[in-house]
């Protein structure tokens, strides 16, 4: 039902986006050749609602047993807030501070509703009782994951496909935990993403926009909290970290690069630059180095699937040491992908510069030949 709804409402979303001029035009950070609607988040939200509403009514008793009405209320409220702020940004545009404040408010509401980290596993240290700091850690995690998924929306079909892969891994993990609420919601997210990808696959006919990417990121972040709350901290916290490793690790690396790239600036400016949009994420770097964007998306799908498989291995094996080692592996993999993208882009630029130099040399030789020919003609006429 979620997939069918997300796919069938595309004509309506397209008309609404054109009516309010919520379109992405070529130029700047956009690489497409024509204007494309960017309100696909409406289709995703309606798909999730359709996929979760009816089953939740049928399983209401078990839903209440697994999550209190207070938790459910603040989950829905926070999701609606994030969706609306994304929708407003798609239509009229908002500053990053305005979006950030609403996201913090939604995350704080989730914490108030009872969704929060209680313990945190630190390698070589063990479990740490967060106490009052649990709420702050939860807000940072929720807002961070929300924006990590948002920043992943840079190539046709990328964010929707990766979100579906991550949601599928959470679905399996929740099934192992017998967590009906997470199973239901993740199933709806997978369906909505797949239905949306029908129109978002390259060449895209619609973009999900902030209303879609922020909503998906927020739901994945909050439901990863649910996973950590239902299991032992040493393992359950590592599972969502591993599953969300690709977008989260890449975002952290990009922020680190932004901070250190201009060391002569003030700390305030360098900190503010960490949150500015650019085209230095792993998919941007790979797209510069290789022409086949569809192939790049498929490769990133494969990496995300491998990371999610690692998360499920840790969930089944219940080994904190293995989980920690795999987190290190993921960091190295993302670093390698970024490095390959940078090197590939450098090779492309080098080839382009060489071609330009050759063209200039050829043009210069041609001009010298023309001048020499003209001199010979003048000399011949003078002798005649």
C-alpha cells in the first residue's frame, strides 16, 4: 500500500509543485538540464502514512504495549514538524538556522516523550550511564542523522534507495527483537521509498526535496533509538551506527574538512562553515571522477547494503568487539571512497588542462604558419 500510494500520487505532487513554483532549475549546485519538481516528499509522507495507518489500527493493542501513547504522540508530532519545515523550505526556502531550530524542537519533543539513550557503549571503556546527558546525546543524534540523510540527496535515486536499504535492515533487526512498532513503520518506509524511486530514478522526474529527505532521516533516527532501547547497550547502539554508517560518517568527514580547510579564519567562522552546503560529499566526489551517475548510485547502494549486513551480523552475534571493529572498517571504507573520488577528479582536471594546453599550442602553431605564409606572399609580391 505504501509503494502504490507513493507512486500513484506523483501526478498530483507534480501539479502542486508547478502551481507553487517549487521547482529546481538548472545551474549552481543543480546539474540537471530542465526544471524538476522538488516536492516528492509529499508522496513519501503519504506513502508512509498509508502503509502504517491501517495496520496500526489493526494492531493497536500490541502497538500500545510496545510504545506508550505519549511516545507515539511525540513521534507523530515530531515527524509532522520536520515534514512541514521541509515543505516550507521546498516552497519558499529557509535558512539553515531556521531548519535546525525546528529539528531540535522536534528531537526535544521526542526526548520528552520518552525516546532517549540511557546508556552508551564506549570502546575500551564499556557501558556508560548517560543520566541527564542522555537527552542531549539523543537530540544530537536525531538532528545529525536527519541532516545526514538530507545531505545524501545529491544524485537521482540515491537518498531514497539508501534510506530503503537502511530501513530494511532496521526492519529485520526489529523482527529479531519482536518490536511490532518498528517493523510496521520500517515496512512502510521501505514501500514508500520504492514507490517513489519509480519516478526519482535517473533521469528523475521529481525530487524528494527537504520534505522527503528530512522526514526519512528523522524517522530513521528516532526508530534507531527504539532499537537501542530494546536491547543491550553494548550491541543495540552499535547496530544503528553501523547501518547508518555511510551517510553519518561521510557527513562527519565533510564537516571536518570544512573546519580545517581554512585554518587562518576565526574559530566562529570555521565552525559556521561546517554547516554550509557544498558539493564535497562522497557521491559528489565520485560523480566528478566518473561520468556514469547511475553506476555510482548502484555502487553506493552496494556499500550501504554491506554496511547494513554488518549491522545485522553484530545484532545476531551480539559481539561488541566485532561491532567496534566493523565501525572502524566503515570509516576506512568511506575514507577510501572519498579519496578515490578526489584522485579521480584530479585526473579528470589534469586531462582537461592538458587538452587545453595542446589546443592552445596547436592554435599558436597555426597562427605562426599563417603569419609566415603572409610574409612569403608579401615578399613574392615585392619581388614581382
